[in-house]
C-alpha cells in the first residue's frame, strides 16, 4: 500500500507540474511572480508529500473483523475510526482500479445505511480482498436484522 500511495501521489503531482509547465510555455508575456512561486512551492511540497505521506498513512490505516462487526481505521491528518455491526451491512463490494491492479491490490467496501457512508478496507492483496469480501458477505447474511 505504501508503494501504491507513493505512485498515486507522484502521478497527481506530475499532473500539476505538467499544467504549470504548459501555462509557462503558452504564456506570451513570460511567467509572473505568482507562477514562479507556484513552481517553487510544487518543487518543495511534491517530494515531501510523495516521501512522507505513504508511510505516515500506513501507520494509521487498520481494519479488523470480529464475530459481530467490522472495524476500519483510516486517515492521514484526520484519523477516522468506524465500526459497523454485521446486522447493518447491506452490500459488500470489491474494487480494483488500474493502479490497484498493477500493485495487485483490492478495496473491499461494506455499505451500510449510515449517513457517514460505506466502510472501505483499502490495500488488501487481491486474494485477501476476495476472501474478506466472502467472509463479510457470509457474516452479514447470517446475522439477524434488517440492515437499516
């Protein structure tokens, strides 16, 4: 997951850098002071973000299932901890974007009726992700309740 987050951050900063360079190239009157400061800020912040953010997020990112609930902790600056009893789980989905496929990762999403939205377990290797999705689905089906 650390490598995935680093590459995703790198791609985001590459998009910003390309936009800044295109702006510089297509301006006929040359760069203004704001543009120069934007380039300097990007040159300083981007490497820090790419190097510092992934291990920092990894230290916070956790998930666990018990006999009657799924627990998820995620975040970077703002840490979020959520617990969903299996009786509240309505659907269980898996997702693999192109970058996740390259890294062999899967995201498992447990949707509940909560206003806070679904619980996402990110960064699972594909085999573990498929197993967790099956187990969450089975646990939700075996639990009495109306999932609301």
